[in-house]
């Protein structure tokens, strides 16, 4: 089946630093999504991307849908302690009645105040 | 508006038992998906329901089943529990199932 390779697996950074993480796939997707999961909570949608080449921002977060439709990246600028959590990418091919998301294994982000 | 509600939040079972988890989607959302989350495997898709019909199914054994009611509420059942079924089970709802999933806080199952 489809698999997403998300990297890095974990990051330990200082407050104020910028962060970059990415996802790659051997298959194409027509939607890319980025989620964040806090401890003890379910994932929360951060950014959704629907078009190849699309660059979208949400506050300090910026994500891009790769031109090949096989990759996406997420940047966080000027990190703060509450950015701590697990970030997941997810790809979707919504053809017919198929609405199954495929998730990456996550990037664990730790921010040192 | 109220988010996705999952019950129970925590439960402990023993091998061989069965368990039923419940999910109430966001009002107006007709699609409900279930995911299993474990440290080793990440988020694995179980199944998705839309208007009481199972539209998609992941690669899990038949011990895992689900259903959706006319009010869009959903349940999933795991029979003959195994130690490896210990996980966080997440339910997510969306209006049409088209990507923008809203997750509940999950039901954490421990099998002893």
C-alpha cells in the first residue's frame, strides 16, 4: 500500500529557532495535510494543501505541496515552547468513494525554552 | 460547536475479551473514520463509514469491526483481544470524508 516517509523522526531545538520537516511518497497524492498532536489529545489539523505547488501559511506555519505531488514540507518559524508535540503529514487520494488518509509516522518536536 | 467525542477515554481489558468503543461526530458530519495509533506503527487506518455504510477498510483482521447509526454516531468493536491490540483508538469525523478530518481525544485501550 501507499507509504509516507516523514523526516526527521525527532528534533530538539532552542526557542526562537526555525524548524523544517518533510514528507515524501512513492505515490502521488492530490491532497496533503499537516496535523499536530499534543500529549493525550487527538491530532489537530494545521494546514491543508489541495494543489501541486501550493504554498500556504497559518501564522508561523508554512507548508508546501510539492510540484511532483509526491512530497510536502512544513516550516515553523520562531518556535515557542507550545510548539512541542508530534507533527504528522497525511496524504489523500480522493477518487470515487476512496477517502482514506495515509499518515506519516510523525516528527516529535521538543523546544527548549 | 462540540467536537468529536469518544468514550470511554481509558479502559483495561484482558486477552480474549471484547471491547466496544463509541464515537459521536461533529454535528452535520456524516463521515466517521477510525484509526489505531501505536508507537511502533503510527496511525493506521481501520475503516470509514458514511451514511451508515462502510466505504473503506484498512488491513486489519476481521476481529475489528464497526458500524454507524442513522444519527452518524459510530461504534467499533474488537473481539478476542490480543496484547498487540493495546493502542490509542482515534475517531475522526468530516463532512464528506474528503481529507479535513477532525479527531477526538481517543480511547486508550490496554490489554493485559
